[in-house]
């Protein structure tokens, strides 16, 4: 029996506008959003034109060049960010519900995201007031200090899988460091970013310090990437778009950071408890319906426990409750939109054609509660080969491949055998072995006997084609600063370089 939550408290049938230079305005056009849980129309949202994107850039430029935000003390900026974090907490129920209605994820996941987003602002508010820079012992009579300064106007383009959280990962360090921003949310999930604009407006953030530009990637996003008035672009999304953004950014050699896709391995050795490993494997791939950049989409299991692991994995995957995100017993929601649904179903067909064995899933759940929603059942493939597309390419849905290995070296070779290098995990009770394997993994985020732990305090980003640079932690703040050395001569006297002897 499905336990339905009270009807949505959030009103979505309202105006959803752009926020440019501290003013809300209509877009040049409107996009109709669909509720992924039932396929019905949700609301209309403003879409920015190229001209409106240019206006947002100019507003951010003016706010940076004329202040006051960059000139505030670190403590003053921190105080603002702490207030913002408190407001996110106060509005967390509404924001989480909105996130679920817009993107489809179960409410319990959206609630985690809201708390994480608030804490991200708190983390950077705290960090920016801590000691920074260097004092360097150069030959007398000079003294040298190294200071960090804001970069300037930062354009930030984010995907649809963690809408408000990705906005926080981008805005928190940028604002803490004294930059001004234009945030472009995904055209599919812009609602919480617009609510964030309303909260920032209420808190009286100076005009133009943050601009929220909803709209199409090829128009709004590309205008940001190309603009010579933008000093830095921070992008999170697919490898394909990331490469286009990096190419467009070349015009003025703006600073670029890229957080891209993954095909992350979870390696399970036979000395580890199979039931616990299966439990982590389910969480690794089916959380947020697999729409997670660091999803554990490849399971590598030691030969001696492979059969029992697969049997238990399949049994447990079949018990996952798929349904609308707002229903209390839902464990896995729909995919974000129809495009994504078709894409994932296509990959499932590719897997079958490639000769992989479909152990469970691969289809859409049936029943009234699913309406015309974008659901796919948890899907598991075995019998795969390393060069198959379903092993090599990011599917970004609830689809996992299970591979068998004999030796540690074979596990490492398979784990590293894709173009990606975002995350990876090793499960073993032999800490020496686990550490040895982790050291050989070409990935930026790794776990031993765990999966998906994400901390605002720790660097996030990938090796190989999973990206450039790191977000979060001290690394995340550094990528929003320029480094300047200041040399002071304490005893100026003629250099004498061109003096005639
Ligand atoms: P996407 O690349 O399609 O879109 C991302 C953003 O780029 C959107 O806002 C989109 O409008 C914009 N965009 C599209 N074309 C553009 C262009 N030509 N110029 C500028 N901007 C443009 O990605 P998506 O489908 O929204 O998100 C899924 C992808 O994001 C997956 O590959 C996933 O792995 C990745 N992701 C990575 C991380 C990470 O931290 N590494 C986190 C979340 C998601």
C-alpha cells in the first residue's frame, strides 16, 4: 500500500523569472517544464536570449568593477553567507519539494541536498576568514608576501542532477572569495535556483553580485563561455559540452574548471562480507536513479564470490520501490526527462545487442501510479566485455554492469580501463591491499569500504576526461582566486645596472 505524502505544498504555477542586476524580468521566451513523476506539465520558465545573457554579464562586470562586494572584508562576506545558509535551512522543506517536483528525485534525497547546500555556504563562510597567503624569505632588503585576490566575473554552468547543491558548490566559494557571478542552471531544473535568487534578493545582496540566467545551453551558456567580459568559467556537465565550453573560453583565455562525467568502478574482493558489499553497490548505482556523476556504474567482483554477489544483488535490486519522488515509500524516482529516458533505454538495447546478459530491469514499471512518468526499473547486466559501449560510456541512469576478475592486477587494469577518472572504491578487509589498489586507481575521489561520501571540506574532481581542476575544500576556494606576489624593497637605492664604469 503506497503511503502518499500530503499534496504538494509548493505552488509551481507562478512566474519563474530571470534575475539580472538585482531585478526579476521575463525571458525572451518561455520553456514548458514537465513533472518527471507523471509526465504532466509543471510550469513555464523564463528563457534568456543572447542579449539578456550579455546584460547579465554586464551587471556582474559592473558589480565587480565598482563594488561593493569585492571590497567588503572577508568577515562581512562571511556574515552574508551564514545568513544565506540559515535561510536555506528555513526554506528547506519547500526547496526540497520543489527539487523533487522539478527533477524527480525522492524527497528524502532532496532533503539531504538542501542540508548539504546550506552547509556548503557555511563551510566557505568559515574558510574565507582563515589565514591565507605566504610570507617568503627573499634576500634583504626586500620582503615578499603572496596574496590571493578574487578573479572577477565568474560564469557558472550547472547540470540537472543536483540543481541547488551544484549552485551552492559554485556560488559559495566564488562569493566568499569576492567574485561576482552569473549562474546558469540546467534548462530542465531551474526552479530552486530561481528560489535562491528570491532569497538573495530578500537578503539584499548588492545588485549584480549574483545573476540567475535560466535558459538554453547553446544560447545562454555559450554566450557566457565566449564572452571576453567573463574572467572565469566553472562548468559541470557532460564531457561533450565541457569540451565545447573549454573551446569557447579560449577567446580571452579565461580560467576554466570542468567537472565532467564518470564511469566509476567499485572493486569487491572476496574477503569482504558479500551482503554488505551488495548493500553498498545498490546505493552506489541506484541512488538518484543513477543520475550521479560519481555513480558506481561498474562493479568488479572477485571470481570466488562473483556468483553469490550477483545473485544477491539481483534479488535486492528487484525489491527497490520505484515511484514518484513525493511518495513516502519511494526509494528510486523517475529519470529527469523524456530525453534521458530514451537515452537510457537506448543504452539498454545497445547492451543486449552487444551480447551482455540482462539479469533484471531494462524496462519501465507498469501501473497507475507511474502515469506517463520517466521511470526505468533498476537494471543489471552481467557477461560484459571491457570494450562494450555499456562498459565504456556514461549511461547516467539506473544501469550497472558487473564484471569478474581473478587477480588484483586484472582488477586495477579493468578499473582504469575507460576514458573517465572521476571516482572509485575498493572493498576489502585487507587494508594493505585496499590501499595499494586505491593508490593505483586513476581517479580523483576514492573510497575504501564505502561509496558516495561527499564532504564540502574535501576536493571534488576527476582524472583523465572527468575534468579539469577541483571543487570544494580549500582547493575549491583557490580556483576562484588569482595569486599575486607583492615584493617590497625596504631600502631603495640605484640599481646601477646601466652605470658606465
Ligand atoms: P550537459 O553537458 O548536457 O549540460 C550541462 C549544462 O551545460 C546545462 O546547464 C546546459 O544548458 C549547458 N550547456 C549545454 N550546451 C552548452 C553550450 N554549448 N555552451 C555552454 N553551456 C551549455 O549535462 P547534463 O545532461 O545537464 O548533466 C549530466 C552530466 O553532468 C553527466 O555527464 C554527469 O556526469 C555530469 N556531472 C558531473 C558532476 C561532477 O562533479 N563531475 C556533477 C554532476 C553532473
